């Protein structure tokens, strides 16, 4: 061991002093970072409900009854009638947009819901579609039609500037 | 062993002690940081409120409508909207909650809450650090006048932090 330090009488003490100063600087820096500024525990980590989504809102939306041609039918049935060719989009537009506007939204934010019904032939969109949008609360289900085909139904909240806390309230 | 040999041995041991000391200091620092991480608290009150809301909306013994055979999840039975029913459904000394059913025009149709001492602190919850408060709004359906209508289930939850 002592062979390493045969640099003269002052070799080891100088090296040790330099190492100690460096160590002290590193320890002080990280102590301030971890304990002074409380980086390790700045805020309790949140297990957010927004990360655990189900399709309850979308299912309820599809089960909501709407009046089309003086008949009270569910949105799911109205979509089925559309795809069997017995209806047009304009009849669906008004009642579905009305429901989308009434769904819970973050307060004081410019936000709106989008409903997309995707089929290999014809796809439908309800709500205001924007080129740049931040999607929240995305939900999707496959809706079986009487023609034995399925359509993919997607619902999401488009909101610019929404934060996680605001979304948690309606998730 | 001559004098030079003894002196070198003493120097070697001194260096060993100094190095060992440095290793111990660094180890203590690493353990202290790790300990701080391990003791970090997780805020779960929002997630608990969501689970509570889902139970209320989907479970037969809570507010969900049932015809005796099938449970219609997401469809609220107004007859079940009572304090007693919510007490059977979910009650805990750590959590107090108020469930309100609103129509889409924000008119209150029903209100219920299981008895809890925590509810006394609900109006001033935000100023009490030992309690956490959460609000949840869920789109639901309900039966009224033989018709299925859309509404909002508003849940106000207070829990111990």
C-alpha cells in the first residue's frame, strides 16, 4: 500500500486534502439538493385516478335515451339504425351534441368532448374537431350492430391547458 | 521490526482508517437519502374517491338499479338513494362522503350520506391539513317517471390525510 504514496512527505496529505475538499463539496451540494430543497420529497406522489380509466361515461352515453323521429331510443340504437341505412347523420347530430355539451367538464377551461364512431365504410364525428388538441379521459368500446358488424366508438375530452388536478374531478 | 518499519505500519493504518472513515461518511449519506425516499408518502385520496364513486354507480348493494336478476350498471335507482343504503354500501371511520344526484340542469334530485363525524369538517376541509377533500362528477342515468334520464352523480369525499 505504501508504495503508492512514495511521492515525498507531502504527497499523501495533499492528495487527501484535495479529496476531502472535493468530497465535502459533493456532499454539501447533494445535502442541500435532497434535504434543503426537499427534492426527494417535494410533494407526496399522487396515485391519480386519471391514469385508471374505464368506459363508464361512454357506456352511459350510449345508453342515454334520445328522441329521434318522435321515438325515444338509446344512442346505441340510433347509431345502429344509421348504419343499417335507415337514418342520416343530421338526425344523430343534434341529440348527441346536446349530450356531449352536458357531460362534466373542468371549470373555467375551454374544453369540449369528441365522440368518434369508426367503421370501415363510414365514420362519424361529433363535437368540435381541432387540429391541435390535448386528449384526456379517452374511452373506447366496440359497439355490436344488428348487421353482425362492430363499430369502434371513442370518446375523449379535448382541453387546452387542463392540468391533472382539474381532470381528476371528472374522471 | 526496525523504527522505519514501525513508522510505515502506523502511516499505513492511519491511511486505512481515513479511507474507511470516508467510505462510512459516503455510506451514511446514501442510506440517509434512501431512507428519505422510502418514507415518502403517497397521496391516494383521489383514487379512493374514484373507487368509491365506481362502487356507488355499479354495485347492486349500492345505488345501481337491479331488476332482481340483472344489475344495470351506471343506472341509478332513486329508491336506493338513502343514508341507510349508503351505510350498507360503504362506510369507514377514515372516510366521510356525501352523494348528490343532479339533473343536467344542475338541479338537485337526491342527497344521501352515511353518518360520519368527518362530515362536520367538510365545509372547512381545505383549511385543515389533516384532512383531504375530493370532488367527483360522474355522468350517470337514473329512472324517473318510467323514463331513463341522464344526470350527474356528485360525490364529495373527506378522508384523513
